């Protein structure tokens, strides 16, 4: 078993960094966790997604994952270290799981088509 979590951050309003305590998980008894570190406070809607089989899946703040574009949290101020998730690796298929984050102005589509 091996999982790799690659973190990426795209912010329109401020600088933040996605981080994890362990980017490679080799044991189903380990935990998968990530947090965002906002160096400058920012207000808006936070979206968090991963890509599996060429499909973006969005995390909600209550732990659900959906192909529907849903915000992780809405109309909040983010600053400092923000825990995003922490769950068991048990049952997770081995693979690479990129992690994306974006903060938009409240109510703004995180994936505008130009």
C-alpha cells in the first residue's frame, strides 16, 4: 500500500500554503491529514478538492466528498493554521491524490470558464 498526497494552492485573495504532516502513507493504520496555513488573513469561500480518475472531487466541511462543486466553508475569515481533514488511511486505494485549495470572493464560482 502506498499513497502520496501532493498539495497545491491557488488563491485569488491571499497567500496560503497547503501542508501535511506526512505526504506518503505506507500503512493503513496511519492517518491522512492536511491543513492550510494562511500567512495573511483572507475572507471568502474556501474550496478544497482532490482529483481521482480525472474527476475533481470536492470536500465539504462536514467530511462529505462530492463531484458537485461545493464549498468547504463559506463567507469566513481564514488566518493561520486551519485544519482541513484528518481520517484513517484504512480502505483508501493506493495512489497519488493531489489536493487543491482556492479561496474565492463569497458566492463566486471557483472554476470560471473563460
